């Protein structure tokens, strides 16, 4: 089977976001077993200048939905950045999954040469073709933030392992 833009994006986002939902469950169970509020995890950081755990989840979500929307030539759905609990984070991840599942493969396949213009906060927009955007920006950015979320939970003592990260646990 030939790899397509859809098969190189949506199933990857789906699997990792599904794994992330399991990490949230394990983190809540870890907090409950130790009798503290799981909201303590929301502001975890490895360094003072790092974005907190809640932001890592938001950015991973934004990257997945933004990538799928841009490759499909659609408007990127806007989510409020107001998650204040694990239930809120689960809701965001599920809305992201619902969105990426709603975009047909036919809308994404063939987007290798589609012009993608990515607005940047503090500088000029970055331009890519669809394939370069997926391979060199969206996927690395997604895995960076998912990896940071995983590392923050591991650092806090949540019992996660490689199988959890890979979504095979």
C-alpha cells in the first residue's frame, strides 16, 4: 500500500492522542492514590521558562487539528485555551479526535503541493508545501509537545512506560 498524506497524518495523531488520554487517566489515578488533587499537575514544568503541562496538551491538540485542517484546505477550528481540570483536557483531546476523524481522507490526500502559510506570533508567516509542512513542522512539533507532556507526568512520578507512550499498553 502506498503512503498517503492522510495515512501519514491522521492515524499518527489519532494513536498518540489516544495514548495521551490514557496518560491522563493514569495521572488522575496516581494523584487519587496519593490523596492529592490532580490539578496540581496542570502547571508542572521542567524549567521555569517552560510552558506548563496544560499548555503542552493544548499545543499538541492545536498542532494535530491545525495540520489536518490546513492539509484539507479548511479553516482551523478554534478551541478556547481555558482547560482547568483533567476532564477539560480530556474534552479538548476528544474534540480534536472528533475533528480529525471528520475530515475525509480524500480532502487530505493529494495535498503534498498545497501551499501552507503558517502565521507566527512574533515574526512573518512561514510558508511550506503540504508535504514539507507535515514532515518537517507539524509532526515534529506534535511529538515535541506530546513528549513534553509525557516527561512531565513521568517526572511527577506517574507510572508510565514506553508502551504507554507508544499507545500499546
